[in-house]
C-alpha cells in the first residue's frame, strides 16, 4: 500500500490535526529491527488501544514518540511537533503513566499532585489548588486526597498515577498497561476514567487485556514483530471480512445445514448440537448472501428459534492477525 507524503504547509496542517502521526517510522538496534515502516495516524480526542505480543515493538514506538530514542528511519510528530527536533516541548505537553507507577509513600495524594504540578505550572496558588482538586475529583480520589499514598490499594495507586499524568492538562496521555494488575473493580474504575478523559485529551494506551480495549477504545492499532498489522476503528475491525451468522433451529438441523451448504456465497456451515436444538454457524462472503439464509432454512422445514449476525471479539481478530500469520 502506497502512503501519500504531504509536503510543506500541508504536512504541518495534517500533523496539527493529529495527536500522533508517524510516516515510515523505524528503529534498529544493530541487526535487530525493533520497529519497521510504521504509518500511524491517531485523531485528537480519541481513545486508542495499542496492542501486540511481548517484543512486538510497542515500547520502542512509545520511546520514539516521546523523543527518548532517535529513529533510524521515517519520522514522528505529536500535536504537530517533531519527535527529534521538539522532544522537550513534546514531553511538556504529554502525560505518561508507567506500568508500575512509583510515589513517595509518606506524601498524600494531594501533596503528590501539588509536587508534580509545580514542574508545569507557575501561576497563582489558588489556581494550582483548584487544578489539583479538580484532578482528584476526576479520578475519584477527592475523599482520599489527604491520606498517605502508602495506604492506597492497587486501584487507588493507578488512579493517582493517571491523575499525576493528567495534572498538566496534556494534549496526549500515554498509558502503559494501565489496568493490567488490577482486580475487576479496579479495572472498571480505570476504564471509566479513560472513557471520561476523551473529552479532555487523546488517550493512547498499551495493554494485553483485549476485553478492555473492546469496551473503551475508539480505534485499535496492532503491532506484530515490529510491523503494524491493523489500524482501524474498533467497530470496523470487529466487522472484519468474514460475515458470520448464527441460526438456532429445533431438532438436529441436518437438513438445514445441508440446504445452507449448497448455496452460492456460503463459505462453510458448522453444526453444534444443544439441548433439543441445534446452532448453525454460517460464514458467508457478503451480506447479500446473508439475506437468503433464513428463507433457505425455512424451506427445509426446520423451525427457527433464533437468527442473527455474530460479531467477532477482539480476541478473535487479534489471534487471526498475529497467531494466524505465524502459523
């Protein structure tokens, strides 16, 4: 696939419209190609899940975006700023949460944010206090603001980490596995915060918990062995190329499966016996074919009790792109 490269002011305008934009971005460490030909465009005010197996190149990509390492090919920009030339300016406008955030245990949540905010803010004291209070409320720590961090649970520490990354009102928030070590309640709290943050900033986060991505992400980017294998809106990615429908009929469904299998446009039919009923999973080549599925079953004499389209899970898509390619 060819990528159109913009020149001059057009390129700058495109960069400014994107929270993240990379063109042919690559990084080599000697003979090891950690990242290759990355073309990525992250819209402003979106939540984007950044996926890939261990060693896929996610950490390298994040370091390149933050200007912590220099690329060996291509370019990257954050809010229109070049990752090499403007790395200090980028870091002032980006919030970052490490996978295991560390805090001074004797400080309270309020003191932690006051300490961090002073690196970015030089205004009057009341305005700083208001910003700290607002951020604590945003992450649900307003009632724990004056408790020492040493007594915080894992979920509370993670929410404080998001607050610390958000305190400078960044253009871009980069989160590294923000919910990986949390129980279901803690994960739910973090995901709710991320969803609310889309009205304030762009959230770009790496994770291996695919259900979380499916729940909150507007877009998904998947890396495998240093190369981008998917970059799309979450809904579009879950639709995929294969159209899959599920039909439940009373009885053994043999006649229905046979009739469906003879139709042009049907890829395959899988029968699964249940308690007095049979589920038929039918993959078709297009939705036009799908329109004729139900009449075909009805002419076979079977009683249909359920009919509908099945959406793939993100795990299905991920395994097909990553594990399927390796097989």
